[in-house]
């Protein structure tokens, strides 16, 4: 039975401070040295210096006020259609931290940074992280229980998982307005953003500079159950020190869309570091972006896709380096790349791109000027499937085998493409155009011309492989021969 009596309302409980995190714990102090401000124990709804650019919801009442019946009626009729105002963040790193704390506590929000401001962070932001390992760790723990000894790498030390800004638990948008968020050169290692399960980070028009993480994600880490949208963002000079992980700029294990962005000078510097610019282990859509001078000690100097799914379109990879896949690498993954350039990248294997135990679909590619010290100046594919359509593989160099394309125990399809002017320059080099060891190679309506190698043949070489050349393809003017010297006969090939 209801005990409500009109006109006898209880006084509203005292509003909890907006400095409380979503977990209900107070972020005791803001440890951002740029401003050095301490959080007060009890603040009003609108934090000092943080102006709302549009009206807030009717929840923004003074303490003790009675609800306005008209305001109650003005609430959106459809749940989820309300929108909080955009918060303008002054050019002050502590105010940026404060705004993110508030946005998490309110269930999300949208921030607009001061145009062209440089927010310099000098210390990691200390908070009680409620993360329990999340979806992926729970799944892997269950798998390990069923199959002992088949677990993934040991869990990270939580002390290494640090960020300069509050962890993203909610749907939060940051409009950078051309601002820069940077880690001070003398600061301890920390990334900028960690996005936890259920968090949704949208980041626009901002530069992230000099992030540094002891584990994955030099600037940004998106966990398995999180999402992120990155638009017109520059990630520069950031580093992952993870021994076996990586993502010098960004590590995505969730669902991420990156458009119109630039990754420059980032590094996965661990002993087996992967993805100098970006490491993907989740679902990635990458469009209209550039990767320059990124590096990885293991594979994927620009982009590493490891056990993930990635679609790449209209991207330029230039002057990146790695042990395998100087420009990009697809390892135990599914990767589709279209209308993309791989230019002047370097690696031991796969100067432009490396594919291993994976699917790498490539269409409308320009693969030019890449170098490998071992095999595959332009492309290396090992135990994988690589269709190459409507593409140019031109002017690549190897000191080993397969200057244009190296395939080992792989299924390689070359269709409507030109493999030209590639050079295998080592003392025992063969297959200036294409080198295939086991597996199968099928060439349709393509040209393999003007390639060169030290030993025969300069065009197409096959060993323990099935090599099919249709009668509309041309293999001519390669040095010292076109196909003579191949260990398996290649029909329709001029000598």
C-alpha cells in the first residue's frame, strides 16, 4: 500500500560529490602536475572552470530544491533521447582530468578542449580501477581450466597498466579542436586513455604525443569489451614496452574505427613487440589514414593485425620498419586491404607486407620501393592465403628470395596485377618477380616483367609448388631468365 501523501515530500538526500568515480570511490587528488590542483571533498554540480555549452538536463538542480512538475513533463518521451550539454574544458590539464571524472560519474558526456591548447601530463592519474580482467580474461581462464597449459601469456602487473587520464567506463566524446595531449618528457611511463568493458571513447581532432606504456598501447588501449572511434587524430612518438604485446600508438582488443588519422614515429620496442603504429587484436576498420616512420621489433612496423579482423582502405604506409612486415603484418588473422600504398618500408621478411598463418586480401595496391634483408621485398606470405588483385608490385628489393613476392607453403593468387622491376640482389638470390616454395601460385591476366635476380630465374621460380600461369599472362624481359631455372615446369612461360 502506498504511503505517499501529496505535499509531504521528504527532503532530497544530499547530492554526492561529482568528484566521485562511477564506482562510488572518491578520486582523492588530481595528480596532474601541469596544474597541481587538488580535488575538493564536496563540489557543486558544475565544476569551477568547466562551462556547459548547452543546457543540462533538469537533474541540474540546487541541493534541496523541489522538482519542477513542468520540468518533469518536459523530459523526453522516449528513453535514451536526452542529451547532456557539451563541456568546454579550459587549457589546464587538471581541468581535463576533472571533466573526465565527472563524465564517468554522470554515465557519459561530451567534452570540447581549448583550441590549439597543449595539455601536458606529468604523472599518471591514480584511481581504483574496477577492472576484473574483463570478457577476454574470463574466457581465457575458462579455456585454460579445460586445457591446462594452453593459456595465454601471464596476466599483467596492474602497476604497469597506468594512464595519465581517468579510465573510460562510459560513452565519452572528446572534441580536441586541434589541441595536443602530451606526456612530459621527464614523466614516468603511462598512456593517455584506457577504455574498459562497456566504455565508448570517441576522439576527434587532437594529437596524442609521447605516450609510453609498460604494456600494450603507448597512447590508447581499448580492451576486449570496449569500443572506440578515432577521427582526425595524430598519434606521435609513443611507445609500447610490452615484451610480447605492442601497439606503440594504439592497441585495440575491442571494436575500433579509425579514419583520417596519422601515426608517426611510434614504436613497439619490446623484444617481440608488434604493431609499431597500431596493433589490432579485435575488430578494426581503418580508412584514409597515414603511417610514417613507425617501428616494431617483431612484426607490423605500421600496422600489426594479430588474431583479429581488420579492414583497411585508402591508407598510406611509408618508411616503417619491423622484423616482419615493415608496412603491415597479418598474423593468425583476417585482413582485407584495398586502395592502399606500401612505400619504402623495410623488414627482414616482407618489406612491404607479411602474412603468416592468416588471410591477407589485397586489392588496388601500390607496393613500391620496399626492402627485405631475407625474403619478400614487396610481400611475404607463409602458410596463408593471399589474393592480390588489380595491383602493382614495383621496384622492391630483397637480399634473399622473391624480390616482388615470396610465398612459402601458401596459396597465392595474382590477378590483373603487374609485378615489375623488382630485384633479388643477394649472392644466392632467385625469383626477382615471384618465388614459391611449396603451396600453390596461380597467375591470371597479369604481367611479370623486367625483374632481375642473381641466379636463374629472374621472373617466376617454383620449388615443390604448383604454379599455374594462364595464357593471358605475360612473363617476359626478366634477367637472367624468365622461368628457366625453376625446379618445377611453368607452362606458358617464355624461357
